[in-house]
C-alpha cells in the first residue's frame, strides 16, 4: 500500500491535563511519554521569494528533481511514525490537496496501459481517508498564527510541525531523529544547526543553558530562551531553529494571546519561549544536510544534491556538473 496504509497499534497519548484517566502520580512523567501522531504542515505562504514560479502554483509543489517539496515533508513525517497530516493552507493551494488525493482517471489509464511503475509513483502518496486534513489560514499573520489555526485538529496532545521549505537529506529524515530524542527528554524540541553569525536575523535563535554536553559533541542542547530573528550583535548564540518541531499542546495557550513579534507577525518562536518556564525545551543538532528551499540558491543546491543521491541520475548529474564546473 501507499504512504498511509499504516496499521501499527499506537498507544493513546497521555499528556493531556484534561485526560481523566491521568492521575497526579503521573505528573512527573508528563513530558516523558506520549506518541507523536499528528504533524502540522503550514503551507499558507505566498511564496514571494520564488516569483515568478509561484504566481499560480503553490511553492510547495515545486519539484526537487521529480517530487514536489511537500511530498518530501509528508514522507519524512511518515518515516517518523506520524499517522495524521494537517495542512494549514490558504487561497490557491488546491494543487496540494489534489496531490494527495486519488486520481481515478490517471490510475485507470496507467492500469489499462500496464504502466505499473508509474502507477506506483502516482499512488504512493495517496492519503487514507480521514488521515489528512486541510484547514485555512485566512490571513498571513505569521507562522505562530498558522500553527494556531490547527489547534482544534491537533487537540490536547503533543504534535510535530514540519516546514516543508526546509529540506533535510538523511536516510531516516530529521523528524524521526527528533521523535527519538523526544522519547528521551520529552517537552518541547526543535531541530537546530549552527549558522554564520551574520545570518541570525533569518532564524529563531536559542539562548542555551551552559552546555558541557554540547561542547563534547552532544547532540541535545537545553535552551533557557529563544529569540526570533535577532541582529547578529544581539543574538544569544548562533544555534538556529530549522523547520522541525515537537511541541506540547500548551503552546496553543500561548498562541491564543495573538501577540505580535518580529516583523509584526505572530511568531511561533515567541510562544515557544513563553513555555520554557514550565516545560523543558531542547534543540537537537540533527544529522543530515539541510537545504533552504525557500531561497533560489538553496533550491538549486537541493536539486543537485538529490539528483546525486539517485542511482538512476547520479552519473548524468555528475557529467553535467563536471561540464559546467569546467566552464567557470
Ligand atoms: C521560520 C521561523 C524561524 C525558523 C525558520 C526555519 O522563519 O519563524 O524561527 O528559524 O522558519 O526555517 P521563516 O523562514 O518562515 O521566516
């Protein structure tokens, strides 16, 4: 079956305060348990950094080699054991819904022509009914607002967020690494990587707790604060958030305030920062190479890197690179 024919019997999460089966003695372990079943993928952005390509099609549908960006995000979620995908969309994003739907005419035609490989490719991302939802962000008020729009679909359980612009090349994906770390430390977690100091104003930045583990090459760092897009001279570190998160539902309570932050937007970073007083917050230095596919250079590099990973394209890609490299 496809991506979604996934029948592992998962335990119910037990993190919600409103869960009557939860007794007080569990409280100490609140952040140690709970399966991450749902992922929120905000896809409401206008794609202004990628015009003219994104004038009439969602930027999430731009292909890296032969697969739309959004499909990499969904496949990464699937590899991490996620069962339900929640897209936060906006006007003009219908192609994303169609991409994960059953396309009867295409399937029937491929079947009739005996094109089994193509049939497999076209059906692999079909969602099981009820395992995929779309909700709208009516106005582009920021990432925090986009995630908040999914609050009723998520409910009171820990959940993942994937920003499909950030592509991570790694056999298991980035989210699976976060889930594994979450099973150790619980609480809130984000994927992080060090960026050159002059780039801090493009990211959420961690204010880290004294980090002897990290200095010894440990992959988890604990944060005591977060700042969205600080100027290089004001950044508390150079450890930046990339688009993978595991969050406790309490972040929605912070987002309810609808406070505006950097750029006049409702920032997820600010809401997460306010949870730190009550819940542990960690960054995970993930393994794998990350590409910012929201930028043209990052997108171009991702296409090259992913082509080189593909057995059927590797030699061709190498030849092309060599030819153009020689011309410089
Ligand atoms: C968003 C977040 C930022 C994070 C980044 C990762 O920013 O607000 O904290 O570091 O994604 O890609 P954006 O890229 O949407 O401006």
